[in-house]
C-alpha cells in the first residue's frame, strides 16, 4: 500500500471504514467525491486521500468517466467469504417465523451497520394487508426503524447525539429532530422495546427490540402492521413478546 500523508492511526482507519460503508450503500449508482464529503462530514482533502487508499488496496473502484466510487473486488471477495459462515439469519429464523405466524404481521430481522440498520431477512404473517416497510438489503439510519431505535437505546446519550450529528441530513429527510430521536430512545429504555411510526407514509407502525450479540454488534427484530392493527394494547403485547423471544440471544459481555 502506498504511504500517504495524514493517514495514520486508529482514527483514520475508522474514517476509512465509514467511507467504505458509504460507498457500499451507494454501490449501484456510484458515490461522487462531493457526496462522500457531505455524508461523511470530512473535509475534501481527507476524503480524497482516504478513498485513494481504498482504491490502492482494491476495496473501492473509481469508475470513469463519471468518476464515481463503487465497491472493488477485495470488498466483494469479503462478502463472498462471509457466505461460507453460519448465516445470522439461521440463528433467528425460527423466532422470526413464530412471531410472524402468531401476530399475523411482518417480522423483520435487522442488524446494526455503523450508523445504520440493515434489513437482512423478513417473514410475512397471514394477515392480508401487509406492512412491507423495507426490502431485504435496505439500510436506514438508526432511529428510522424499531430495531434502529432499540440499538440507540443501548448506547450512551453522547453516542446518540454523535450519530445524529454525523447523519443529520438523513434524519432531516424523515423529519426527525434530535429532540424527537431522544424521546424515542428514552421511551424504549423505559419499556424495553420501541414503538415507531413509518416516517415515510405514516400509514403503519412498528414495534422493535434489539439485543447485543457481542461487545460491538447488535441485532434485533421488529414487527410492522398498518395503523389500524397497532392499538396501544396490541403494541404492548407485541413488545413484550419480542423482549421475551430475543432474551436468549443476548450476549454476556464484559462489564
């Protein structure tokens, strides 16, 4: 790897990984340098140098003539290798199916991915009107979904504020202020599960719960349904069911 000035230490590694996440989220259309600067909050010079390092190592490609950044072969190879591991979906599949069947609604399995929540699987219940809020593979900023709020509730207040600061533009797009996000987080800490509206249409609601899988990773399940099905009492019942179902998955971590 070529040595480049100003790119040393764990802090720079974290910045480079955040840029790699941004590239992966925009892989299909490609990520412009100006977009990377805006989304990451880094200055243009630092962003350019870090992306250049990722290009040197093959994790990112710079496609001409539009000069957009996309995932490189090294990053894709890691993805292929990970499929040989025991899928996380299999660990939760029986719980997802049970919750979907018992509730009649859609159950989503979501994992934390940096400042975002990534949907990796869903199971549909029998109720004819579905609340398919996200597709598998969809990423949403933490706090835009039930599991995302559940993850934030497990973090310190300073971390929640920092995430909001880094992703302010995404929160603004869904009309979520820092004060509103804090209210969701505080309610979730109190109840043990989250209650969130569909910020896009307002026609559905979700109930979610997140558990710690390791010292640095979180996953969870949310149940979503149209507003007419999500009465206060039913949200309470579903929330308690989620907490109970996910309790065995909670990792014992270092204090």
